[in-house]
C-alpha cells in the first residue's frame, strides 16, 4: 500500500474545488479498511473519495465491487471512459444520515468498503470506483455536517463540482 500524502495538501486541493467547504483534516487509504474507522464520528456527514493522480486511469472490465440486490455492479469500460472527469481528483461525493436516515459516516464508510471487497452491501453508490486499477490507492475524506442536512450539503458539493467540470464526479450517478 502506498504511503499517505500530507493531509494538508489534499485539504488544499479539495478546498480549491469546493471553495468554502471545510474538510475535516482526516484522510485514510481506502483499502486499509480505514484502520481508524472508529475515529470516524458516529454522526451524519459527507465524504469524498479522492484519487492522488488526476491523470487518465486504467479500468478493469470486472471490478472488485460486490452485489447489491443481486445486480452486477460492473459497467462497460467504454462507459467508464465516458464518465471519467479529466483533471479531477474528486471521484465520488457521498453522504450519510439525515432527517430520516440512521446511517452515520462510520456505518456508511464501512458498508462502502464491504461493497468494494466484493461483499453484499446496501451501498452501491460510487460503484464505478471499484473498476479502477488503482482503487487500492484512493483516499477518503469526511466531514460531519452538524445541523446541516447531509443530502443538501452533498447536492451543493456535486453542483459546484459540475459547474467547474461540466459533468458529475466520475462515480456519482445523480445529483
């Protein structure tokens, strides 16, 4: 596994994309099963999956993602190429919890990792991540949203990304 880069670099890069979004100064290697997952607050929030290299990736025709509701999570490599956002390090913007949802950042990230390990999981959002050859080197950053509704913060972040790049983040399927 690659060594983690300084958090301040990633906070700076992401803050230039999202402006006033103040990311929690935590980054972990995605496939490390987030050794400090218990450090992830057990509350609602938003999270980003980041790639260290903004250059073109290599794709797998069959990724490591599990099945959700019995569905094959893989998509055609041509579709992956079409969805790729040139120059972006943010690959996925997700959220956990809200007024009618029990999920927390901790539980949502654990489900995301289970899915990436090929296990059945209720988390199929961001599934295209698992068809990247370098998915083991991705980073995840998270931020509790406090009193703000996580879905609204997520939508705002996605809209700002789309305004900057002209399309959704690579692994997001909706606003």
